[in-house]
C-alpha cells in the first residue's frame, strides 16, 4: 500500500513538473511549484512511515512552512503585478 502511495506521488510530481515547465502564466507556475513542494513533503512523510523512522520529519515541517511562505509571497507579487 505504501508503494502505491509513493507511485501516485511520483505521478502527481511529474504532472506538477510538466505544469511548472509548460505553464502559460506565472500564476500557473507558482501553483505548480507549491504543489510540487507539497508532493515532496508528502513523499518524505510516506517514506518515514515506511521506515518507521522520524529522521526527516522536522526538516519536512520546515520545508512545508517555507513553501507556504514562498507561495504566499509569490501570490502577493502576482496580485500586485496585475496578472
């Protein structure tokens, strides 16, 4: 079951990566980057559950906070820019 979750996260990450590269607007790229950060954090959490080890959980928490802050700042930038 955990392997299936990792495969699905890999597929989601690939979709976000395509949107990040192809995205027609800056807002699309920002949303794709934020989604990619969420997928990476979720994959690390699933891997921690699989190994039954809390090695990287504190690091993923910090990455999630930084990703949220970055997405918020980027959204504010796009809003002020007008598009």
